[in-house]
């Protein structure tokens, strides 16, 4: 996705250079971030907050050194925070609202133990609320976010707050929160293996099939495992919901086609390889990546691999 009039890659020798910063946003604030990065010649890839989970490949994000969330709701920012943790790159979150300008920097690339976006409960609950933008404030916020993207590396996450353009700014260190859902699992900067999204063992692995089947993985997307009508029970017309991403039904849960009652949806993001094989056979799992604890270390299996990634 390109913002009108804003270059998103830099040309060198006739070929576009790989993006070094990924910006998620499609509004004026995102355009200001991209413009300021362009002034110093930084190649940028821009993705819409509504579809970046599909368009921003983990392999491409690994080529960047920072991701910037400049637009979108809390869920989009939360997922970009998650993806940056896995890729092991810095993350900047910028918002402009009733409380003024807020720029947060999370140096996952150099300090995997720093706080993350979800460590700050109150802030993330309100981040990204739409406001009537002040052009000057938007320009300043975009410049600050671009500067943060270039100088995020270091130790510790920080938040810069400017409540009013003529008011005093504050910069505070963000502390990691015990029990933060994004920090409780050891998924920060794991070893990433690009693999084909296929769930059947190859011939040379068949002797190890029983052990492999018991290996538990955590998917990037929770999947619907069961759904039925509270009154009618299992309904054949709802069978197509099973094994699809639960996020597709979070906003508007379907009603029973028979009686109109609410549908009960069960979802899960942790499965054994045996379960995934039973559910999907040789077909793809609708997830971006899978995390597994192997030999005491976290391994990420990127499920978007193509031939150019050297997939295994």
C-alpha cells in the first residue's frame, strides 16, 4: 500500500532497496512519518492497519530495523507489537489525541527484556482513538516518531508525552509488567525458521512421527475449535466456522440460522502437531507463524515462506 505522493522505497542503481522501516497506517499521521523518513533517505514500506497482518510478511519485517504504528485501533497496534517482538526489531507507537502527542519506543532489537506496549494497560486501552487532527501537531508527531524509529536502539522502553504544543513534555521509562500477556511467553526474538505451511510429515521423518505429534505449538492466531447454538446444539450450517481464525467472528458473532440465538464459539491458539495434522492434513493453517519450545529454546516457524526464503 502506498500513501499518495509519498515514496515508500528508495531507488539505487535502478532497483528498489528493501524497506528498512515498516509503517502501519493510512492517515495523515502515517504520511508524516513516511515523509520525515524519506527526508533522510530511509526506504519505507507502508501497510494499512486493517490488513497488515496479511500483507506484512515476517520475512520482510526481519529485513527492517523498526516498525511504526501510526494509525489503527488498539488491536492493530497490539498485533504489530507482537510481530515486532517475534521479528526482534524495534517498535515505535505514535498517537495523537485528546491527551496530545504520545510517542513510545520499544527497543526489542537491542533489549529483548524491555517493556512492551501491553505492559501499559491504561495507555493501550486508549491508544489510537480518532481525533480531529491539528496539522501542526500531526507534523510534529510524525517527525518525532520518525526520529524515534532512527534512534530507538538502546536499553529500556520509553514514552514521550507532549500534552500541548506550548506545554512541557515528559519522558519516562516504561517498566515491564508482571503478568503482561505479551511478555509471559519467551517469544522475543526467537530463532525463525521459514517453512512451508504444510502439516504432514515427510518420509524421512516418519520414524519420529509419534514424538513429533506430541510437540505443542502456539499459533499467532487463535482458531475456532467448536461452535454450536446454545439452544439447537451442533448446526451443520455452522461447520464452516471451525478451523478459521477466531478474530473473523469477534466483532459480529453469527446467529444460529435455525432459531436466531447466539452461537457459542470456542477457540484456542495452542495445538499439538498431531492435532494440526488431523485438522488440516496437508493443507495450510490460517496463521502467520507458530511458536514452539524445542530443546529449552523458543523457535518460530514462519508459515508464509516462498521459494526465495529457502523454506524447509
